[in-house]
C-alpha cells in the first residue's frame, strides 16, 4: 500500500509484481539456511500457483471494517488478483489479460438458520461500501465533525480508492460523486481544508491522479477546477509548514 500511497508506480501490472516479489518466500523447519527465520525464496512455485488461479476468495468477518476501510485489503487481495492476471493469456475480445474473479464472503452476523453465507463479487461489494460510507452525505458530515481525524479518514479512503481502481474496478460514478461531495462543494472543501490542509490536498491529488491514470472519465472543466484547488491547497500547506 505504500507504493500506491507515494504514487510511485508505473502501471497496474507493476502493483501485482510488487506483491509477488514480497510473497515468494516459504517458511518451515527446513527453510532459511543456517537456522534463520528468513524463509526461502521460491518465485517459480508462486508463479505456477498464480498462473492457475481463477478465483480469489476474501472473507470479511467484521461488520465494522470492510474492503474500503482497511488499506491492506487492496494491497493484498487486490494486488494478488493483479499478480495472477499478469500471468494469464490475452483475451482476444478485449486485448487484455484474462480476468481473475474475487469473491467476498461476509462471514459476520452470527449463526444463520439457512446455513447460507452471502457471497458477492468484489465490484458489487465496493459499490455497496462506497454508497453507504464515502458517498453518503451523513457519513461525510460525521467525518467533518471529527476535525483533523475525520479529514484524515476521508483522505485515506481516497488513496485506497486509487488502489482498488488499479487492482479491481471502481465505477466512474464513484469518482464523480467523490469529487462533488469533497472537492467541488465549496463549504465541505473549506471545512476539510481548515480541519486538515494535508488531507484536503491529498483528496484533490487522488482525483487528479485517477483522471491522469485513466481510471476516471470526466470533463475538462472539472479537471481545471481540481487543478486550481490543488494549487491553492499546496500553497496553504506550505504556509502552514
């Protein structure tokens, strides 16, 4: 997630390769020569596993924390998805690598009489979570009331949205409404900037990044407004420093 956080990545495929490089080690009594606990790098084994992966299953066991609440979800599940797709053949109909599905199991809520646990596609879960939290005016207003911490929470979710857009798929309307609710709404923007100038700057930065990376389609007027907001936010941050 630090790679997405810094913005220092080339393309979506590179995020999968970062995940692979950090997860190619096996551990056990006979691993890591000399009695160390460092493990043994086995990239060839991981490559074979990734090449045969068709579906990833992610369990969520808390009603409080979902895919968009914790950055490790996109940094691990999302990046694993991308690492597997990097090793898939090209789909002739799209010109891109074949997709690897992600199923999300919501295992919270206690015992069920019908023994049925909800299973949803990751895209559907992201859509539900964004509508219920980040894009929900009531959630937004609650964050504004929390001052600097609330602004930071909004900022972190905007960064995570870039991570999910890079490794899975985030609907265009999510970016549209995020821009409307947090950057283009003058009253909200003023409160965020007052509460936490760095956080507001990051909100605008992520929207511009989404457009620049082709994750979000919007009009030139919106981009120009965001560029102006970013310049003003950058000036304010420098004054605070």
